[in-house]
């Protein structure tokens, strides 16, 4: 699968990229929320991993924009240290984001990728984009 990791912290993004590649996936990083949608439209990932808090645009805003603009279908998860903050929870509720795609970051990237991120992305509880010409 092609995976796009959207996270403003290079340490997280590059480590996740390495972990996904180690698991046999093609992965790319985007460190800027402002050009994440354009990068995704060019890369056309099947899976998108989004941080929640980033400068300029939140991960929720990036998801919403990508969902509206993508001419391809993708599964998404939110992977963040801020998943339980009240304003973030409210954003998730407003968009009806399923709980199983909201994954808190830990210090064990390998386990996060293998035990949390990949299973959630494979389950496809949060789909985005267009797959039927709509």
C-alpha cells in the first residue's frame, strides 16, 4: 500500500515512514499541513496517517479538504499526542470520526505501526476521497 504520513514533526514522520517501509509499504512524508492535500493528490495514497495538531491547519481540516478534493479513495487514521484534548474531541465528534481511527502516539513506533496503525487502516473505518466518479 502507498502510505502518506502528514505530521509536522520530522522525527515522527520519518520514523513512521521507515517503519511502514520495513513492513513492505511504499511511504512518503509531508511535514507541512498547508501543502498536504496537493502532495496527497499527486502521490495518491491508499492510506493516510494524520497528526492532529499542526501549524496552519489541523489534521482534521486536512482530512476534510482531502476528502473533498481527492479523486481517489483512501483510508485515514489520526495519530497524535493530542487525541484526548477537549477541542480535538469536539472536532472528531463534529465529523463523526470513529474512535478506532483515533490512535494516541507512544514511544514504541514499531508496535504503533504493526499493532495499531496498519490494522486500523486495513479495517478502513474512515474512508475518504472518491472512488465512483462522484
